C-alpha cells in the first residue's frame, strides 16, 4: 500500500481522536501502513500498569469512522475491549 503524507496525517489524527474518546488517562501511539490495513501500536496506562497493544484497522474503516458515528462507535467498542479502557 503506497501512502501519501496526507493519508498518514489523516490516519494519525483519526487514531488520536479515537484514543481521546476512549478516555485513556495516558497513552503513546504510532500508526503504520501495512499491505492491507493500518497497524496501530498503543502503549497506555491500565489498572495493572502500562500495557502495549497492536491494533489493526482496515483503511476504509478508519476513513469511515471520521464521518460515520455508527462505524466510529463500533471501532471504539472494539478498541475499548482490547485496551480494557473505561469510557471517559
């Protein structure tokens, strides 16, 4: 997958917004393009200390969640379960 700087910036901004909506108390993240998806690496504060996770998200899903609340909520629910985050 060939990614432009604009696509990378949009993906990063979208992921940052999603992580903010999860209400994590502290986190660091990276977004990297892969062959058929975006890979999101997240380190965040959890009940038992810091945890590291790798999340995969389809490029179309990531784009859709910018404008579609249902898609965004579904992705947030999935990530919340994976990251064991509590709503903010």
